[in-house]
């Protein structure tokens, strides 16, 4: 009773060679998506920092009686 064995590496290699356009498109989509996530987090942190600085300035003015 012989069972046919498949070479997994060869199957994966042939899949990449035959469907390289799909893999390339998916790879580019992943890179773009990750970049947008990083940019969004960076901008959000900047806005939070600016808001915190404004709150601190407002509190200082309250303490000094300017408002």
C-alpha cells in the first residue's frame, strides 16, 4: 500500500510562481494599510499632546486668576 507523498515546498513554490500578481497586490495592500495605521496613531498622539498642553495652560491661567 503506497501512499503518494507531495513535496510541500514545491507546491508552495509553484503557487507563488503561478499566482505572483495576487501575492504582490496583497503584499502592497498590507504595506499601505500598516503605513496608514502608523500615521493615524502618530497624528492621534500629537493631537492628544496638544490638547493636554492646552488644558495645562488653561489650568495655569485659572490658578493665576487670569480667567
